[in-house]
């Protein structure tokens, strides 16, 4: 179920055109080797002076406390639903086996009673399939809502975070993703994870 992270990651990665855009324009920035000071007095390292940085979304989502908590709650709910379905399915199997044994041993007094039992089993099987479909749809919606909540939360955090940084673009990438190599200073993953967890801890204590 940890593959759920991959769904979230796909929602936050930039398309390849953005990468081409960055590669083209960072070439002309001319300040890649110069330090600069932002209005709030923050000193930006030379490597970051180009104003293009990136973070690894695999690491962010696997270490972001809110992401961990939301995914744990989601998995717990899915496990409970799976258990409920399995219990219902086993009960229907038991009834079907009893029906078959009774049928083979002429246990029904009338044909009508046998048909009524059979129809009741078919109805229960249909209802089980309907329940399975409903749970699947709920799971997909809840996964979508979870993704949306995480993306909005991370985006809002980065907007505030960037006020003191002044980056033009913050790329999102994964292992062997859009960023295969960069000089030291462009990867802000560790700092973002640290800051966003600090922010979440403060907000959850209110």
C-alpha cells in the first residue's frame, strides 16, 4: 500500500517542458556564481543564486509527518473494509456450501424452497459485489482527497517558505527522475522536510 505515494508524486511532478524551460533560462541568468542578499537579509548561497532549486518528493512524502499520519489512517480504514468484506464473503460461501449439500441430499421438501434459498444466495452475492464496488469508489475518492490535501498543504508551505528565499522555481523530482545531477546547493529536500515538520508540529499543538 505504500505505492499510494506514487499517486501523490505524479500529481506534483513538473512536466518535461518545464525542465527544458529551466535549462534554457538558467543559462542566461548570469548570477549562478554570485551570492545575493534578499530583502529580509537572507544570504542565498552561490549555487542557489540562479533561483532554481529542487526537492525529492519521494523523501518529502515519506518523512513529512502529516503525510505519514494521513496514509496510516487511510491504510487502517482500508484494512477494516477488507476485513468486513472477507467476513461477509466467507459467510456467503458457508451458506452456499450448506445449500449445495442440502440439495445433493434431497434436504429440501419442495422445489420452491430450494429455488427460494438459491435466489436468496444470489441476492446476497450481488449485494456483496455492490458493497465491494462502493468501497472501491470510496477508497478512490478518499485517496484523491488525501492527495489534494497534501498537495495544497505542501504548496502553501512552499509559498511561505520561499518568501525568505526568493527562488523562481522549485522543482519536484523523484529518484532517477527529472533531476539526475546537480551541484551542491540546489537540493533543498532536507531543509524543507525539517521546516515543514516544524510547522506541522506547531500547528498541531494549537
